[in-house]
C-alpha cells in the first residue's frame, strides 16, 4: 500500500510539473506578445503624403494608349459576370487592350465561361494549365505565382509590355462586384505619372490584403509573425493583422508603401524591367506572398508604390 501511495504521489508531482511547464510557456508567450511596442494602423503613421498632390483632371490620353490586364482564375464562375462588366468598362476607355487570364484547378464553370468570353472577344486571351495542384504545387501562392509569371512572360514575348503604358494586375473574385467603377479607377491618374510607379486598391469596409503589405509599420510577413505564437494565435492576429484592416477613408491622401495589392494594382510598365513573381520562403512552410518580391523589383527600378484610398474595388469582406 505504501508503494502504491508513493506512485500516486510521484504521478501527481509529475502532472503538476507538466501543468507548471505549460502555464510557464503560455505566460512566456503572452508576456512576449505584451512587450511588443504598440503598433498603429499602417496608414495612420503616414508622414509622406504631401509630396503627391492630385490634379483636378488627368493628363493621360487614354484614347491613344494600349493597356494589358492579367488575372488568374480558379473556381470564380459566380464572380465572372460582374468582373467582366467592370473590366470591359475600364478597358473601353483605351485605344486598344489585351486581357490575359490564366485558369487552373477549377471545379465549377469558370473554364467554360472564360472560353465563351474569349471566343466572343479575341482580345481576351485564355490560358489553361490543368490541375496545377497535382502537377506543380499544393501551395496556393506557388500556383498563383506560376500563373502571374506565365501571363507576364507571354505579354513580354508578344511585345505587348513595350507597347503598353500600363499593366493592370487584378483578382477576379475581389473585383466582381458593384463597388468597383471606371471613375474610381480613374482616380489613379489624377497624380503626376513621374511621381508613382504603382497604384494599389483600397476597400470600403475592411482593408483585407495585409499579407501583400509592406510599409514602415508593417515591415514583416504578417502570417509568419502570427505563426511564432501558435498557442496565442488569436491575440497575435489582432496585433499583427487586424489592427491594419481598419477601413481607409476614401478622401485620405495616398499612402506610400513598399508593397501592396488589394486585388487590383496599376503598374507603369517602365518600372517592370526584370520583375517576376516569387513565392519561395525557406523559413516559412506557407511561402511568401508573391506580390512582395515583384513590388520590391518595381521599387528598385525607381517606381514608388502607393495605396490609393479613393481607388475602392470591393468591400474587403472576403
């Protein structure tokens, strides 16, 4: 009986030790989060907004310009009718255009819809890649980078990039709504073209695309930062992500960033020399947002990147 009692005591001591270790680790993680300096919303701490001043009207001669649009598609059939309307309205103000769409892995009617659209309008160029999840990568960001690079390479090989003044990179699901309009798109061109290389979209209710964002405040990969605190991921997400999702007033000045996307980016092609998308990250199993590397290249080429609060393309509630 004495041996049995000793065993029970040892077991209780062991369990108590495990509980103490668990609580200590949890406390250490919470303390580590608590000691992070206060992070304000990325667009609040913006001291570089007076340099770019909007004009009352644009000086771009759209009716003499050629434009390229690229988009990647997977299971977006329900968004395509409104996306098509929005994109056709925007490209109609230009003299000429090409819309390049890459599709893969769809299980709905995406491929069928895009095929019919491209047959009806030869300026819609459709490229299908089959099942990239099986043949290329199970990581979504890898597949998107593959698609974006293929469309960009195609535009270069066909000599459309040298001919075009602007490249529009868009997400179909984000821009298939009644919020995006040609008037909002045109707000990007109220600014001197010599003062920006890329304009990226904002949203009405929630600025959602924090993974693509890099700025003086968001100088980290948001999901990599959250992943450091697996036991307190909900708190970490509030600190590293949610604080930056506050809606930006549409009359707020341009917000300078090192990288952003928001589902719609307008690039001046003169800043795209040698730029490619890359999702590789040796330190993070989820990879890196493909826009970050691309935008770093745009910046190296001299193109300044901004979030344009007036360029609203969705509600952000994805």
